[in-house]
C-alpha cells in the first residue's frame, strides 16, 4: 500500500510540475515580448484566439495589457506554489 501511495504522489507531483512549468513559460513569454508570445508555434496553445488580433496586441496599449496579464499569471503561479508548500 505505501508503494501505491508513493506512485500516486509522484504522478501528481509530475503533473503539477508540468502544469506550472508550462504556465511559467507562458507567463515569461508574455512578460518579455508580447510579439514573440503571439508568434509561438501552433502546437503550444497559449495565445488562443489572440493570434487573430496580432496587430492589436503586439504593440502599444495591447502589448501593455498582455504584459500585465503575464505578470498576473507569473505571480499567481508562485502564489499557488507557496500556498501548497507552506508549513503550519
């Protein structure tokens, strides 16, 4: 029974690391360069329907909006991470 619990815990940990890792890559791409974020390949489905609005969100106020959302994603990932591992 303890081996099964360890395997389940390892699978959950791997899934969470993959999820948070992809979320962080997405957030960092949004923060560094909104234009590059909109140019991510199709197999990396992060920018979604915003690809159609590339002209609006790649410069100016649209780029600022993308960076703000990227910052919110970045902070929320670290907030979730620290909430999961806090000690009482």
